[in-house]
C-alpha cells in the first residue's frame, strides 16, 4: 500500500500527531494532555487563525495557545474543575449578584 492510499484509508483519529506524546518545550507540554478529539479541535482553531487576516497574528496566536493551556490546567485539576462546574450551575440558576447589587452601597 502506498503512503497516499494508506492516508486515504486512515481515519482522522488514526494520525499519530493526534495520539502521540510529543517532545515539546516545557511551555507547550500541556498539549500532550489533549486527547485526539481535543487535538482535532485545537488544530482546527489554529488553522482558522493562520488562515485569517494577518494583522495581529502573533497576538491572536498567543491568546489562543494561552486559552488552551488554561483549559488543560482547569480540566487537570479536580478542585478547579469542580469550582468551574459550581459557577456554571450558579449562573444557570441565576445565583449571582449584579454589579449594581455589589456596589450600590459604595
């Protein structure tokens, strides 16, 4: 089987970059915590940034990478993840104070 026909029969989930632990610099090591589905989403978003207008590309790229890093850190910490889930539940049930309620007496 040629490499071209092999690539045609592989599913996207089978590509090594979606599953392998990569030898990355420390500041990017969080990438190895992503599963194949997350990596597909990561690369899709990365391609969107790279294919868009080139103005402030490095800023948008840096923000994108920091966002993914924060997501991995939150999902890797049971305490942070539980706090996030509680906050989502509070929002869903409208258990929060508005800006006006907090600062009305100041």
